[in-house]
C-alpha cells in the first residue's frame, strides 16, 4: 500500500505501540525505532485533554495511526456520536500516516475514508471479536467487505483461547495476505503466542503497548519488536 513519504517505513512486519493513557503518551514522546515502528493514537482515550494530545502529536518522532475507537468494540468514549468521531479524525488527519476505522462503522464514517485517501493517508479497516475467532469463511467474507469498502490494510483482532482458533487466524493470513495487506492478532490466553506467530507469518502491523497494556494478550512494544527480530534471525 502507499504510505506518505514522510512516513515511509517498512510495514512488514512492523510493530505498533498503542498510546492510550497519560503514561503511554509520556513514553511515546521518548519512543524511537528501537521501541516500535508506529504509534497508534487512541484519540477516544484523550477526550478530556485533546489539546495536550494534539500538541504532543506534532512532536513525535514516529509515524502515527489515528484511531477513534467505537465504544462497542473497546472504545473509551461512551456516548460519542458519529459526527463527533468524524470531527476528531479530521482534527488529527494532518499528522497521520494511517487511520483505523472499524469495518462496522464504514457507513457512518465513509467521509473520513475519502478525506484520508484525498490527503494521502492510508486506511485500515478493522474487525474485533471479543467472544471468539470466526470461521475461515467468515474471515474471508470480512476481508472482501473491507477490500470493497476501500481498505488498504485489513486488521483482525479476535479472542484466541484454543489452538484451533489460533490455527484459523494463521490459515486466514496465509490464504489472504497476497490479496490485501493484513494485520492479524489474537487476544486473551493465546494472544502473546499469536502475535509472534502471525508476525512471522506476514501480519504487517503487530500491536504492543507503551506504558501498560490496554488489551489482553499484548506484549510491551519494545519486547515484541525484539522477539520478532529474534524469530527472523537465521538458525
């Protein structure tokens, strides 16, 4: 996919550090490529101090993914309206390399997708399942819907409690990554294992945390980056 030149950085496999708290924002201010490759600004976690986040965002050394997460899939801003979400994306778009929008929100936020593409900002469309991992056919269907809706990366995060669920994600990634760049990860009991296996299998964006975890199964971003690098070393 095309990424703005100012953010020209390898996407495969890249590590994303999530910025979702005051502590993680302090860490993000100091973060460099030894820590992660991208920062995800979780705007929904900063509604009470947007000005501080916006000021900090202008001075970060790493390219940013802008996310205003829907409350139904883990967002922190209860009661936020589609119009408010569109406005927040617009406010941070100028400093973004990528935006992340839930596939289920595409109708309400279609204008954000179009504005991002017009500005040369890449579009991630994402799907989250906190109850389990869908079957392979359902995952393929979601990927097709994301591609048709204009995704340049499709992100999937599912609960992985069993080896069978993890195997579904690995098989999905192996089958589909040639069509559309994929960011695939597990949450829950096999979350950490999944993030290593899927990064090795070609997941282009692999999420860790700065400060403290904000999802089950995450690694600290710098540790995740080091572990992925170890897996790439020749035996």
